[in-house]
C-alpha cells in the first residue's frame, strides 16, 4: 500500500511541474513572439531569440514530464492489480 501512495505522490508532483512548464511555454513564447514581431532593434531580437530558445527548451521538458507521468500511471495500474 505504501508503494501505491508513493506513486500517487509522484504523479501529483509531476502534474504540478507539468502545469508550471505549460504556463512557462505559453508566457515566454508569447512574450518572445511579441518582441520578434515588434520594431526591429538588436536588443529586441536578442531577447526575443533568447526567449524563443527558452520556450523550446521548456517545451522539451514538458514533453519529458508528460512521458514520466504516463509511466507512473502505468506503474500505478500495475501496482493496483497485484
């Protein structure tokens, strides 16, 4: 029973991380697009491209967290069937 509770807590933690990363991708990506679509200056392009890179990195982490949540759900199903 302790194993099932441990898996549930991992799922809760990773779900919160998933939500945080999703908000990060949306806000940083949107802000970066706003910078890139505005007036053309070196500073705006620099910050816009840095933000776009951060959004891409956050999206990759989002994908990895999603996969780990799927694995933990599968582990929970297996533990409950035992």
